[in-house]
C-alpha cells in the first residue's frame, strides 16, 4: 500500500540512495562516524559524540533537536552528515532505519539466536517476557502516559487507530476496548482508500493512535505526516528504538520487543496498551461505565 505521491517504499528509497554514500552500504553509520572522527571539526565531533552515545535514536530526531543536544548550530549538523559521506540528514536517517530493519528481521535474529535447543524454552521465554515487561514499565515517562490518556479521554476528540503488518492486530484490539468506553473511535483498515478517507476526515479535534514497531512502515510515516499536517494529534506506540513517526508525534510510548525467539514480541506492547485502557476507564468514570452497560445490554438482546 502506498500513500501520497511518489509511492516508493522506505526500503526502496534507502537502497536507491545508498550508492550516494561512500563505502560499503552495509557499513553501519556509527562505524562511518568512528572512521572519520579525526577529520571532524570541534563542532562536528560534538554531534558525533551525541549520536554515538544515543545510537541510533538520536539520529532519528530532527536536525534542530540534534543541534540542541550537541550544543551546535543546525548547519554544523548538516556538515557532519556530509563529513561521514551522506548528502543530507534525511539520508543519515534512511540508513539508520535500514539498519534497524535489518537487525529486526527474523533471518538476522535466527543467526544471532542459533544453536539454542528446544529444551528450556519455557524458562527462557518467561525470563524474556519478564524482562520486557519490567523494562517497559520502568522506562515509560509518566508525563507521556498521562498526556496520552488525556487525549484518549477527551469526548470532544475523535480517535483513529491503525497499525502495521502485525501491530494492526493490537491496534484493533485496543480500538475495540476503547469503543466500549467512548464514542468516536475508528479503525483504519489496510487499504489505500481507507487511509485516504481517514486523512481527509482529520482535523485538530482528531487523535491518530499509530502502532509502529521495528521494521517500520514507510506508509505509517507518511500517514502520520499527513495527519499532523491536518492538525491531528499523533500518539505513537513503538519499540524502544523509536519509529520515525516520533518526529511528528505528540506523545510516544515505547515497549521492549526483543524475545527469546527469532521473532519480535508484542507482549510488553500489549500490556502497555491494556494499561492505557485501564487508565482511560478510570478517567471516564461513570460515563464509561454507563456505555459499557449499554453495550452489554445490546449484546444480551442479540
């Protein structure tokens, strides 16, 4: 599925522009930085240190944000990008996203987790799930969580929910619960017409809840940009590496996804999503309870 003009996927753009970068396209950005530190100015080295210290998430933020974190000017950040062989900051970001997607692929994780036998799977899985849950909930900023609950509980706002290849299941699960508690909840299906019509109906009273985990979708990024441009508030549910959608998101709630198997897990993301449902339930109080009662009565009549 493609949205807007151009239509090429993030993977296609990344591969198409990789030739503009000096060196092996498989070389990680941080390695390019290390190789060229000696040639950098003082200001460029400041940018390099910030990127290496917060890799790769710092590189997925805007030029202005990197400049602020580094204590340099925006032109210095752009010169840094050129110094390590890129034509601009978007090129750096595309390479970083390509790295993340490659690391998150089941094939890559098979290689990393090869040699693990079938014995002890339950114990390893329990340990992995426990780590994901504890780390996720420890790292969620209370302010971000509360701000998300505020948006979802506001009866004047319309809520639109969507997700990616696998996360759309979680998006639908979340929307079904939210629709039991309040009016104005819509799920965007995985087809271009649904996305286009959904965007057309968005304004500053809309909230887009977007689930986007690693192997991020370029379509999701485009949808978020368009929704943001129409005044909608974007609430992003993502993994700890942060989807590029974070650039336009009003709130970001991240979860750990690394599991004991070669496949990323949405266990912690599901738990965080259910925590949101619980918080919205409390915030809506009697109004939410009355809607749930009416919902159950309708089911009984069926």
